[in-house]
C-alpha cells in the first residue's frame, strides 16, 4: 500500500460496494453521525467486575483491539439492561427510525481499548452501526477523521454512523492513534452495545442520507465488499485515519 498524502476533498467520491442478496450493490458513504447522550443506569459492581475478568483473563485486550464480550451474562446480572434497550428504542424512534429496525437488528456487547482507525464496510457494508456506550468517561473520544467530528465517550453516549466512514478511539486532545497512549495499568477500556442496522431500511437510509446504485458498472464486475475513493479501492492508515491506496 502507498500512503495517500492528501486528505479527502469535498469533491471526492466515496462509494461502498456491499452484498444485497446474491449481488453486489453500490451506495454512497454518509459522513453523518447521529449522536446524543442518553440517561442510562450505571452497571452494578458485580457486572463491572465480570467485565474486567473477561477483558483481562480471556480477551487479553491490547491497545487498539475491539473484541466481542459475552452478552448473556450481562443480560442476566444487570437489572438495568432493559432500561438501556428502552432508551435506545426511544432515541431511535425520535430520530425517525422504524421500531422494527432496532428490534430486528443483531446486537452484541463489545469492548475496546482505544481503536485503531478503520472502516467496517469491507465486512458490514450493508449496515449502519448503532452504538450505546456503557462505561464512564475515561478521557477517550471517537474521532471521525474524514469530517473531524469528535465525540466524547461517556456513559450513555449513543451514535449511529455509516460503516464505511473511517473512525477510531483516541485519547482526548489527540488526533492520532498511538499504542503508547494505552499502556498497561491504565483503566482505558470502554464497553458498548452495538446494533447492525440494515442500510437498505428506508428509515435508516433517510436519516443518514444514503444514495443507492451510484456505480452499477463497478458493482457488476467486483466480487467482494469494499470502499473506493474516486474509483480506486482504498484502506485506512490505522494511526492517522487517512485513506490509503489498496494494492
């Protein structure tokens, strides 16, 4: 890969190609991030202790890692879990999303220790991510380098964004992801619930402003999900968030 020395310009065209049934379909990549801070309960001490054991003993979470946690144990041990679901239902409904979109979406509990810059459209190009952060404020932000949008992470931070939009989790005040910022011995893990919302759902496409079938010729000749910038396949520099030309 070669570094692209220029940040994307307003005239640049980002296109995601994703599986829709048995065929690849093209769509634009939205720069919108829908976010709010919701009133959700703090996890009890026994749930926090369970999370810490899982992170340290099984996941061995390293700087930049984003890993899935067991959800069933949290559901069983946290009476306030249902309040989190209701808060997200009410928020997404207020945004104009159909109730069935959130109710029918896959949900997972995730942990991260920061996050290197990346996009997820090579695997989840047919989805938007909907996240609810459950940890307290530890001085971390989600940063979207393509737009410069920075969102402080605290308990109740909710967001919806396009999986094709680059993002990372960095220390507050920093623009680059650096492993040294997440040295061992510091409590910098973040736990969050995440839903995969179908990008083709009319209400999801509407609130994010997604345009479909923007490059049918390429869709017909490609054979895997990917993101292209002005027609060239791209990846993300994990430290800076800049687009790279993919080999």
